[in-house]
């Protein structure tokens, strides 16, 4: 009997079956094809491992680690014995920079294995601790871990499609990231659901996920650069959806709920040199929606809605930034409260709606002695729509402090009502300058 190669067998089949036209195949021809296939050991080692370039000679006993098989079953038994399982294959060469986690895994030594998805860890913290850098991939499921601390550089947490009852703290990390797409993180302690602290200037990036906490949903501490993309942050109690302590962030397609506390809530608190794009800020309380934003912040096409004040300055920080194509609506208060050291504000093509006043400047009164020495106000309103409810477009103080005088540019804007007596009751098309001295209210005057 002959031992054909794969190519010669294919040629034989094509000759007798595929290309024989209308001619019937004879029993002898069919017998020849089947006999050659059987005798050629088509399931032998060379056929299974051709991709690995394993040399094989069916006539050489050494290639079989035994005598040459005389039947297919014997050849098949040997072939199977020399092919490892998927699990053993991974175990023989596991990756040392990726750890897998499953809610059916194990943290018992010997039952988990770094780099092996078939032997995952049971908890995220154990997997994080096990890798020096690299990736921790969570394979779905529900986890309850009150506080997961990550102190790794060049690290990525793949946490897609999970429910985590707990918090995550990226502490003293450089170049770390996480993907929470399709996941929900609910803090079970006083800690923020997501926190970045430590090394200044380090880069962090988080994509996706809903983060819920009774206080701060996310906290980015001083000097930490963070990109937060397509996330949702919900503060259900007394603090902020996003607390940015003198930090630089990029928020894109983010939804934030600032909570329900009357005096101490806000969707976004204290940021500097940050960019917000396509964000939704919804404050369900009567406090501040977005306040104490510092220098060089830009909001593009964002939506603000609050039971209280939409955006507000406070204390010595004030309110600063540029708002482009944004819509702001207060359901029960001012839309914009120019309190504290508020200056360097610009609004381009924005829609500003106040339940009472659109802009409140009453805190700029000379009676507020703490304002002495503050930076003069500079405000630009360009192509904006402004709507006031029970109040005025601009609610001015009875007198201005000399330190508050500055430049206000208002042009090509529309209003739903006339200004009060201190402001010309007509559309202001040129820049206006407040030059009032202490105790004198000259208002926002047209020149």
C-alpha cells in the first residue's frame, strides 16, 4: 500500500471525482482513494503541526517515538498524546505582565496563575498586587472590595462590564489608565469611587463607567493630569460629582450629577487649565452646579442645569473660564453668580437662563470688604441669548468697590427683557467699561 502526501491525495481525488465529468466513479477508484487516505496516516503528527514546521517522515520510526503504526487508531493515539491542552500550553509560557480576575477565581496560592485566563484571581486587589506593571483584566462579574489601591506605573485596569461595590484609588502612579465601559462602581465607604493623588504631572486616563458616591464621585488631587472620557459621575449626598483640586483634566462626553445638599454641592469643583467637551452637569440640589473654576478652563458645547445656581464663584477663588456653545439653566436662582474673585470670563454663543437673574453681580458691592485688592472683572458676552425670570438680566449692586472696576464686552446678544435703570435699556453692541469709583454705581455703561 502506498503512503501519499496531502498534495498527491488531493490530485487523486480531483482526478477521479471532481474532474471526471459525467462519468461514474468505479468502486475500484473509490477504494483506491480511501485506501490511500487511510494508509497515509492523515491525522499523524506532521498533519497536526505543519504550522510549527515540524519535520516528519512517516517511514521513520523515530518520528513516532515508537514503531511505525499499522492502523489509523494507533497513529491517532500517538498524535493526541503529543498535543498539549490549551491550559497547559498557556501554563508553559505565561505572560508575567497580565493578571486575570473572575468572580469564580481564587486567591489561593497555586490556584491562580499570572498570565493564565483559565486560572484567574478572585479579587481585583490581589491581581493588582501580583503584577509589577502591565494589565489587570477583569473577566466580568460582581465584586465587593471596599478600597482597591493601585500603586503601579505603566499600568492599565481593564474593568469592562463589571459591577464593583467599592472604590479605586490610583496613588503615586505614573502613566496609568482604566476602561470601565459598561460598568458601574458604587462606593461603599466615605472614599470617592475614583481618586487620583500623589505624583504631580503624571498622566491618567479613564474611559466609560458610572461612578456613584454620597460625597465625591471622583477626586483628582493637585498636579494630577487626568482624561475622563464618556463617564458618568453621581454624587447622591453632600459634595461634588467631580472634585478637581487645582488639577488639570480633560472631560469629554461626561455626565455629572452634583448631588442634593443645599449648601455644599456642585457638579465640578476647582479645576485649572482643563477642557470640558460635550459634558452634562445636572445638580439636583439648590447649591452650586459648577463653581470655583480657576484659570484657563474651557467648556465646549456643555449643558448645565441646576435647582440652584448654574455656575458660581466663591471665596478667593471666584469663577473664571471660557464657555463656547453652552446652555445653562437655573430652575430657582441665578444662572451665573459673579461672586468672589470672578473675572476673565467669556461666553460665546451661549444660552443663559436664570429663574431670577441671568447674571448676579450683587456680591461685588463695596460693602464686601474681603474683595479689597481683587483682580478687576473682565467679562465677554458675544452672540449670547440671555433670559431672566423674576429678576433682571444683570443684577447689579447699589455701589461698586473701586477694585472691582474692569472691562466688560457685550455684543450681538439678545435678551428677553429690558435692563434695570443702571444699564441702558437697549441692545449693547460695543464694549462697555465700568469706571465707577468706590461708593459710585455707574453700572455697565454703553460708550
